[in-house]
C-alpha cells in the first residue's frame, strides 16, 4: 500500500474519531428542564417541585468524570425552614444539605449503575394546599450535566457503535472511488456523519443505524459490481427447461401459506378495519344498490368481496348469514390476489432480467411474512398490489413487443389500482415511463408518446368503473376522500414525520420484519448493483422501489399496530433486487462463488419461510381466544371486567362476565387503580395491540406511558397469555389479566413497601415492550 494511501486512511480515521466524539457529545441531553425532561426525571412534576423519592436518571454516562449541576429556587412558604435534602447516588448517600438561598449544587456522578440513579429524600416536606396533597421539598430550575472537558463523558459503547458506522462507510466510499481521483471526497462522510449524529438529540442514536445499513449495503453493491465485473456475467440469460413446473410449485406453496388459517377469529373479528368493509357490503345488500356509502377507501374491493360472497351462497359452499360469510369472502379475494401477485412478479422479473431472477423473485415474495399476513385480511393492500403488478406486466410486454393495445390495457389496470386504494394513482406515473422503456435511453420513443397519453387518460375511466358512486354521490365521496387525505397529513394516534426518523422509519420497523434480515440486506445490495449498471431496466426497478417507499415515509400516519402495511407495494420490487444480487453470484465464472451464491439463496429462502410458517402455526388459536377460554374456566361468572379496546381484545366474554369497554379515544384516563376500584371492577384486561404502541413508536405520549407503567407496577397480574413466536400484524397480542381483588392488591402493596425499604430487589410485575425494534424489560 502506498504511503499516500496510508496517510489518507489515517486522516480519515482521525476524522471519524472526531466526528464520533463531538457528534455523540452534542446529541446528549446536557440541559434538562422539568417541563421537558424526556424521561430523565421521575416523580418530578412539570412545575419542578421535588418530592420524597424524586429521581433523576441520566443514561449512558461513564463511571467517572461527569458532574451534575442542579439549580434550585429557594422559595418556600413563609414561616418554614429551608428545604433539607439528602441525595443518594446509586443507593449511596452523597450529600446532605439545606437550600437556604437560590444556588446551584454540584454532584459528581461516579458509579456503575445504568442509568445513573440520583434519588432525593426530602427531610422536611410540606403540603401546599388541600387540593395539592404532594409532600413538597423545593423547586428545580434546571439540571446540567458536563465534565471538565465541557461535554459529558459517555460509556464506551455509544462511541464505538457510532464510530464503526461512520468509519465503515468512509472506507467503503474511499475504496469505491479507488483508483479514481475523487477518492478524497470520502472526507465528506465523517463531516456529514457528525451533522447526522449531533441531530439525534437525547441520544436517539438508534435512528442513525438504519441510515448506516442502507448506505453500507448500497456501497457494497456498488463495489461488487465495480471490482468483480470481469468475474461475473450479470446479463447472462440462463435457460430453465423446467421453469414452468418450478413456478407452479412456488405458486402452490404461496397459495397454501395465504389460504391457511383464513378463517382466523371468525365468527368474531380480530381485525378492526375489516368491520367497516362488511358494514358497507351489508348496506348494499339491504338497500339493493351498489352505493356502499363508504369512501375512506375506493369501492372495488367491496364489489369483489360482494361478488365472491354471492358466489359462495349461490353454490352453497359455506353455511351462515350473508354478513357472517362476508368476512371470509373478502379474505378469499385478498388471498387470491396475493397468490397471483407471486406469479406476476415472476413474469415481470423474467422479462426485465432473466428467468432465474424471475424464479428467485417469486420464491422470495411467496415466503415474505408481511405479504402472507396482509393476504389474509379483508383489506385493500393485497388487491392493490395485484393491480399494480398487472399494470406493470402489461406495460413491459407492450414496450418489448410493440403492443400499443397492451399499453392502453396497462392504463386501465392503473386506474383499477386507484379504485382499490387512492394511493394506487401512483401507478399512472409508472405507465408514463413507457416511451423511455421503449427507447431504452433518456430520449423517449416518440411513437409511444401519444399512446402513453391515451393510456393515462383511460385510468380515470377505470377508477370510475371501480368506484362509480364517486360520481353519482360525489358529496359523500368528497367527504370520505378529504377525511382520509387529512388523516394522512395529520397522523394517526401518533404523528411521525419523515425527517424526524431520517426517512428510514419503515426500513427499520417495516421492511426488516416484513422480509427478515438476509433478504433485506440482499435487496439493498441489489439496489447498489442496479445503480452501478444503470441499464434502463435497472433504473426502472429502483424507481419502483422508491415510488412506493418515499410516500409511505412522507405521510405522518404510521398507525400501530401494523404500520408496515404502508410499504407493502415495495415488497415484490425488493424481492427482485434481492434476486439480482443472488443472480450476480450465481452467474460467476468460478464454481466456488456459485456454490456460495447457492448457499446464500437457500438461507435467504429459509429465514422468511421459517418466520412465516411459525407465525401461521399460531393463527388458528389466537391469544385472545385462549384468554377467553381461561377466564371462563377459572373466574367467577358475572365478574366485572374492564377491557381496553374491544377490537384488540377478547370478544368471547359478554355472556359470562359484566364487561365494560373503555372509551376508545380516552382509554388511559380510566386506567388508574383508584378509578377502577371506584367503578367496582374485579379485573382489568389489556392487549399489547393497544399499549405497545406507546413504547414501540417514536414521539410517543409520555403521560400515557406513565399511566401504563403504573398499571403494571401497582396492579397484580392474575394471568398473562403470550404467543410463542410473537405478535405480528393483528395476530396474537400479549393479553394481560390484572386482578383488583383486595387480597391481591394488599399482597402487591406489601411487596412494593419492602422494595422501597430496600428489602426486596424486584416486584411481581414486568412490563415487556418492543422499544424501537429491540426487546426491553422495564422492571419495578
């Protein structure tokens, strides 16, 4: 290695170290106010008053070198002596003082506990008034944390993780341009990394890791294509004599996975979004017309479900009323559309690349957990994707075979996709690519321009065919459409904007669980390969991925549970990108690389298949059904049970218990021990489909988090039922039954008292949450 290269690498390493240290230090919450504590204060109200047992919990600090400066007000009611405080650090007394004038107190934060626990004991508290019975000590103005270096000194792990991210991207960037003259531009990576890290305020460093994953994988794909282009033949078109039997097996497997357990939860319903669809279908039946009087979504799914249900009753396939079978009929439409989508992506990938890429793409999509899960619901996602893929296939066949009639048909299919879900209108933009796909250059094929405009003009016609009452009952349609548009803009339970998550919210929380890790990495590497090759087909596929990914990031509505359904249309195109990566290795001229590619292919199929099969193994006996059976067998009949949300919890209890369902918009307001006892409730039943959103989603409501923590801390658990393979979609939430009996409450109170006296290290309740993609235990 040349000396110049060594010097440049040392300089890049130094820049990465500096970017890491200053970036992480600046993103730490150095100044904290009572009204904006972001979880660092416990039992300190927004007005800043300390009470006995108030906590300050600064995380990630090194064992030595840090200081905490606390600014106090000195005001107390006239006639009272100065506030007397004792301060404990990690359980050890470190200070005993009186606040006799406005001043700042400094504490040295030595210790090993994580987070650093600073507890205040108020020796001489007072009660402010009859309406405020808190035992008050003194008010805090602000808390500052620093060291002699001017910044907090953190433990090694955050620095190391961030350094690895910045340094690895820097080195890949440097060698990607090697031996070009622009490799010194790698210096920009630490600079940009610094600005990225320091903007992750309050140590939300987990937000930068998906960014690193994306760029790292992208650069790997770029480097593979550059360095090994002479060893691979990515444009090879291998012939498969038995490709039709292979795709047949793949489609049969896809159908089995999607139709298995299709009747889950019925005759009850565990997916709240299915109920409005069935109501709309029944309105059409009762009114004897096709006006669903429901326009939060277009009408084509409703019509197809209505038609399918009519066939079921015509041929006598199922017993039950029209309403009872409507749920299953709609699910059959989705499962059929999901299965056919596997065949369509095989056809698309085969035409854009080759049959091997097509077969791998179809096999991957067939086993993706999210694609299977959403193909079981009476929801728009599976049918939307089917029409998107059908439109794209007609488009590609039209430009490759000079079939302008198929281009018009592609425009019709694009309109039908919009008549399934309003976001399907993006498909018209895909049809508009026809002249460039035909010319395979930046200059469009002029003969296709007119036909492309004509195809785009047919899309509104298809939309009206699929949703005719958008014209006939325009006012109803406009009201529903505007409501949904505003919903996307303002957010759902929690509004999450794209920039706050660096446009990678769905990469971390949706795509990785939707595809599993190995296929996701292969897909991202494939994007790099496609970007480097820059064929028109490659750029077209990249455009399809981002066309459906970026709008999902942009809208603020990312409602839990199952926010991942918004990136559902990306899945087949990511599957193709992953197949391109595998084909890159399988096309190698060296046999050992082909064997490596084959092994990776097997792993890439087994990982999502295992996840999908294990999830499917539990859907026929949902945790809500298991809890309902346990309660019927073990609880006194007629017991009063308070339930969070009916749609997320057990539905089978009305005949055996006195049920109170919470007010859906104010669930947390009744979830206090005193309020539940005042109502005379015997039990409380909570579902993780409701409470987990306040711990797994960013920008969550801290007061609601506190209410939920208090429930788990102060009310004993009678029974908890979880699934072996976890919650996914609307399946198998954790269902927790709390007992409000006098004996259970007294036993827990005694346990809490022993804990406060230091005689007990833990209590019985643990709140388990999925916090930003990782499992975390919050112990009390």
